């Protein structure tokens, strides 16, 4: 490293500053960025979860399995709406949809 400049990007050869996480010329991550993500990927949840919280989670079966619920939600599709939206100004389309959802609700 000389004057805050690293040797260069491994992909395009552009000069990199010492603080650079990505190459300004081609966008490739510098060698420091992948190493940091590798360290995070190697960590187990046990490394960063407090023991009292891990014990509480493990004691509660539903916390691990989740829960099933029956839900209902409205769904509507307006035939030709995509073609109509392409021909309108976004604000006009928003007003139309707002009125539509008000009627639907």
C-alpha cells in the first residue's frame, strides 16, 4: 500500500483506496469485502444468541415450529388493467386504483 492506494482491482486493474469495499470502475468487491462476509457466514446462531434467549426458544416447541392459521384475504384482477395503466399517467392510474380499492373495501 502506497499513499492509501492498494495494488489494484483483481478484475479490471483499476487503483483502489485502502478503504474501498468495491472497485469504482467495475463494481467488483475488494478482497476485504468477501473475507468479512465469509466470517459472518461461518458463525453459528449459538455464537451471537444470548444463552437465556436460546434456552427460552428451545423450551418453546411452537417457537420452533411456528403456527398454522386459516386466513382470508380479498383478491381482485381487472382484465386489461396493464394495458390501461400503460396508456395513463402514473398519478391518474393511482387515482383510479384508489377509487377501485375504496369500492372494494
